[in-house]
C-alpha cells in the first residue's frame, strides 16, 4: 500500500496531501530492508489499495482498489500507453524471478472498511487466505511473511488468524506473521499522516531483524 510506496515521505506536514514529488520508495521501509540485507528486491505497491477494500472514508467498500486483482499482472496504471496498452493487460512472468521470501504488508486500507464489524473482519481473513494461496501457487519454495502495523495495529490479530487458518487449510507451515510498532508522535508525520523517514528506518530495522531470524541470513 502507500506505506510501501513511501507516500509523502518527503513532506513532513500531516495536513498536506499526495504529490508524486513527495513520494520516494527509496526512503521507505521495504527498500531500506532490502539494502540492509544486501538482497535483490521486487516491489509491488499501490497507494490506497487493500485485500478486500481500498481506503474508504465512508465505510463503503472500495472494490476497485485491490492488490490481489493485479498481483498476477505486469503492473497497474490508469493511463493508456500508445493509445491502447495498459500494464494490467499483460501477465507477470513469475518464472523469471523466484524469490526466497515474499513479504506482504496489506490491511491498513482494509481497516477503514472493516472497522469493528465481525463479518467484514471475516471477509478480510477469507480474502487474505485466498491471496496467500495465489502467492504460493507462483512462489512454491518461498517463505511468506505477513506484516502490518505502522499506521494502526487493529487488524494485526486478524493477520495472525489469517496465517493460522492458511496453515490449517493447506498444511503449509512456511509462513509467519509480524507486527510493526505503530508510528510515534515524536517521530513526526508525513503527508496525510503517513510515516516519516525516521519511522520507516525503525520499521526497516524491525523487519530486517525478523527476516534474519526466519531466513538465517
């Protein structure tokens, strides 16, 4: 989602809104983690996207902003190239890159839809388990790591339940969950209350340590 994109990281004013000029993935936790580990990386992130709903300010589901819909595609763009092409029209070649580890950080936007609703929480878990099965179908040997929490931890228990349910349904124990520490006021806030680079650096340290533990790197 937008956290992985580095949304607003160049603008430490929480009351400002999105600009492409203030988004920088190289100052976000995922890139910082890859660099700390000396690892090759491939990132897929879309601001506002989730598992079963994109960000909503009304409580109504935003069903056209879902990462699972585009995970198997070359990419996603609202724009059209050469008058007719969009990256979502083409399948991603998973055979070209087989990762040792897949990290998923999705749920922050879903949280705006799920709120305290038990049925929606179940919908999120069900959708997440289905997505994990899709990921596994393309990365059969990779460890899967489900993380959440930088901009709110309310759905972290649901992520942990998702992992357990996935294991129960598939018998695949090559998966785990991790909670990020929520961003702290003393570290500031970037545009639209997104994490500052200080927060991203802390998150990268947390994720790096977890990956070193589970991968033995």
